[in-house]
């Protein structure tokens, strides 16, 4: 009987979902969402306010909020991992040009007349076989998935 209980307990451990891995929500404020990332990756992330001509273009296009998610590698300076934008849906759609790349990233969530769009890396910005390269590769698999975001109230 004890062997059977131990066997079921071990089986339960193997069947736990991979989502049981520790994650952290990184707020993208003033964009009203948080990005859920593996906890060990979260320690490398911080946010910054976009500045300069492109930030001005974002405002002119109608974004109500934008933020940069910065990545601090083990060695070197912080770099932009992604830009997040919060647009009224009509303004986001009007900014799209059929023969050009999307100027404000990909629409990830559309709700209540608003769009969360993300512009992030399409290739690793670090050597792929390094911890930093692996973090960027991991980010590529989650940043365009609606389920990776939690609304902030």
C-alpha cells in the first residue's frame, strides 16, 4: 500500500505542468499591463520612458501610453528588449501601412477599443549559447502571446 502511495505521489510530481515554474509579473506602466516572465529573467528587466523623435511620433500617432522594457546583460550596458504601446484601436489601425513593417509593433491584445502592441527582437541580440542569449530567445517565445500579459488596475 505504501509503495502504491509513493508511486502515485511521484507520478503527480512528473505530471505537474511546466507552468509551475516560478514566474514574475514585470509591470509595463504606464502601459496598463504586466509581462509574466521566468523569475530568473525578471531580475534582468527594468522599464524606461521612451524619448526622442520616435517617442514624439508615437504620441502623434495617438498612443495613450508607451514604455521600453530594458534588459541588463551579465556584462555590458542595458539594451532595449521591447517597446510596449497602448493605443486606441482606430489610431493603431490607421498607423498601419500595407507595404511597410508595422511602425508600432504587433497587436497582441485588442479589448474595449484599445490595442496593446509589442515591438521586440526577432533575433537574439546576444550570443545564443549564453545565458543572456537564452533569455532573449525565451522572451521571443512569450512577448507576442496574449496569455503572457496580465492587466494592471
